[in-house]
C-alpha cells in the first residue's frame, strides 16, 4: 500500500496573521489552549452533561427511562451522519470558519433543549446537541490541535485531555447547581449562552489552519522538515486509510469503549443508586474520575510519542472491562476505585484516539478521516444507553449486562496486542 504523497509545502502562498506575528512564542500553544477550551465546552452535548439533566427530563415529560434512552440513541446516530461532511468542510475551508459555524449552531441547540415540551422535540434536541456538540465541536477542536503538532502531537493531545478532564470533574456539579438554582430548562439556556459568548469568539480570533500556511513548521522552530521544505510526514487519503487494518483496529477499540462508557455515564446515577449510593455520593464519583482522567491522558499523550499505540489500546480496553465489573458490584466502598478505573479508561482513550489517526495517516485528509471515525464512534455511544436500559427493564438489574460486556472487551484487548498495525510509511509496526 502506497500512501498519498501530497505533503504540505512551506512558503507557497504564505498568509499573514497579526495574531500569529505578535505572539512571542510558537503559536501552536495558543491553538492548543483554544482547542482545549473548545473541547471543554462540548460538555452540554456530551453524555456526561446530559446525564445530569436526565432524571429531570424524565420527570418533567412523564416518559420512561427506556424511551429516553432510545431517543438518545436515535438522536446520537442521526447527528453523527453529518460528521464526515463536517470533516471534509474542515479540510477545505479550515477550522476557523468551521468552529464559528458549529459553535453558533451548538449554542442555539442548547437553547432549544430548554424549550423541549414533548417526545418529538426531545428527539430533535438530542440530534442537535449530539451532532453539534459531542460530534462537530469536538471534531474541529481536536482537529486544529493535530494540525499544529506532529513530532509532539502526543504531548499536545495529552495536554488537551487535562482541560477535558477538568470539565469532567467539575462540569456535572456546575450543571447540577444551575439546575437546582434555576431549573433544568433555564440551565440549558444558560449553557447555550456560555458557548455563544466564549467558544464562538475564541474560535474566530484564535483558530488557524495548518502552520505551513503561515510560513511555520509544525511543533515550532524545532519542527522536522524534509530537504524540500515539506513537513516530515506521510499523508493518506480516507480510502487509503480504510484499506489498512490499523484503521479498523483503532476504530473497533474506539467504538467499544464509546458504547460502554456512554452507557455507564448515561445511567450513572441509576447504577449508583442500585449500589446503595445517594445522588450526592454518586456525583462525587466524578472527582477521582476527572483527576485520574487528566493524569492518565497526559501520560498517554507523552507515551504516544514513544511506544506503539496498540499497547495503549490494550490498556484502555482492559481498564474498561474492570470498570464494568466494578459497576456490576457497586457499593459505597468502591466509589473512588470505580471513578479512578473509569477515569483511566477515558484518559487512555483521549490520548490514543486524539492522536493516533494523525499519527498513522498524516494531516492532509485528517478531517475526512476523523469525520468518518467520529461517526462510527458516535454511533458507538448510541448503543450503550439503550442496551443497559432495556436489559435492566427486562431483568431488573444492571449486573448481568455489565459483566457480559466485559468479556468481549477483554478479548479485543488481547487481540490488539497481537495485531500489528502499519506505520505512516506503510511498513508494519
């Protein structure tokens, strides 16, 4: 298999940017901070944020948990279909234009959620917040960081994970406080307003396309370039990437963990209640969860630059299996252990999935590649909530389905060690 050879030339059609020129250090670090903030503000559309609203929505609309789970699944899947298109738009128009459009629409979607009055409106709301927040805003925020780093991409993605982990640790309590103080509808409207006045202007001011457009190298002055002035990387098209087992190995890991962690977080308060924890104790799980996610994500990012990603993938899947077993046997004494193990799972996932596709397939077509991968990952997130809800409704307990899901997860963990993916140049790793 021969990868595409259209690497980025430096110096051709160089653009000027006053913001970049006035920055006294490598502008990639500014992009990193802006992309991290964009990732943090996806929380109202993430399962983590939606789960805090869930009990209020069920009570207010008078619907069952199983029905809401199915609506969430349908909305998540429907919203994900736009991601390949969004990815191609990012490749063609750049992340700056994309983030302005996406952030503006996401802010409106959060406002719409505050006006939901029936099941049909709820379905539309789920389509919008999942497709625009969890999908599109995550995609463009992560994409812009990948554009500015190659050799230090793992570290950059790890640092992005620190911000997302901070959001994971504290956003649920902030959202719960807004709900307690103003009501769930007003809370969603306030979250939409916060996106409009923060992410939208920050993206317009700070997001920029690949550094070569501005006469710079990825990673800063120490970035690696070839003799012809091109960044030292190999670029695959989406079609070329899909013909590698590397692509499908990491997609399988992403879909598996996306489905299972989403199910755990979506039904978090219900699962914790089944283990004898009240709502306040269940909310405290997110403190070790966020702290461990942050640390593990940073370490994973640094390791991505040094070790074969398949070993990190195996660690992620193993931690997921342990988290499922702990959730099936939850009790007050396991709260912090469970939070730490689940945090380990998502910490590794953030580091691996954030960088691995750019690591193997380059930046030229990264939007199209990540758009397709994100669609499959988002479809994965749609599978967990109804699976857990329907099996609980049928059997009266989460335990059997949690333990059953741990088995194939462990099998995939073992397989990921033995399946050898490709390097960016087409050689076997």
